[in-house]
């Protein structure tokens, strides 16, 4: 009811503190949809939240504050790209014993899920390679089913940045 009363006059600025903490999932989705409509219609919306999933879903720009200090700010997509680690998730069909030797000194298999035929490959620091170079090595001996760069979520970034500030 408070939300309806608040938005009925189509305000230009809305400020929410932990807006989704008391809703069941269905109502959370309804509330998020209404917020997106307000955003689309030009309202500025400020959130104070610890729900990084909502941050990714709804926010364009963030400011991360820890112990009263700004420790990270910028556009959500830019921040996520800034913290990526050149890790690729590759789904494939093929014999792992033929594939893994092809991932040479420039790459490191950080996880391999046997049975699922999925591996996570990281380009080693200082190497000038791309995901295409990994594919070039795998294609002669495997059928690639899926290939995705792993981009960290805001929750992971939040934890890493706050932990690094505490050291």
C-alpha cells in the first residue's frame, strides 16, 4: 500500500532501503517490474541494499560503501567486465585425454567436470591470447557444445572488494 501511495503521483526520485527483503518471490517480481516501469518513464531510483542479484537486475550505476568509505563505483556492466579473469566455460564432446594436453603453457584448466564434459579454462596472466585461441586448440579433437566467458556477478565482486579492503 505504501508503494502504491508513493508512486501514484509519478515521482522523479524514489529512495528504497532493502526494498525486497519482506516480499515472497511473486510479489518481489511484481515490485521489480513496477520499478523498471518507473525507471523507463524517467524516475531516478536509489537503492540501499545488500541484495546483489537485484543490483545486477535493476541498477545501471552503483556505489559500494564499506565502513563509510566509497570503495567501488561505476556502471554495473563496466565493473563486472573490469573484474573478469579471462576464464571460459567450455562444454564439449570428446576425449579429455586428447583435449587437456592441447591446453598448453598459455592456459590453465582450473576445473574439469568429468561426465559432464565441461571444463573451465583460464588464460594465464601476461599472455596475449583470447577465447578463440582455446577453441582453435580444441576444435580438431572435440565438438564444442557451449562456450561462455565467465563474468563475475556483483555478489562475488562485492565479497572480493570488501575482503581486499580488510587486509
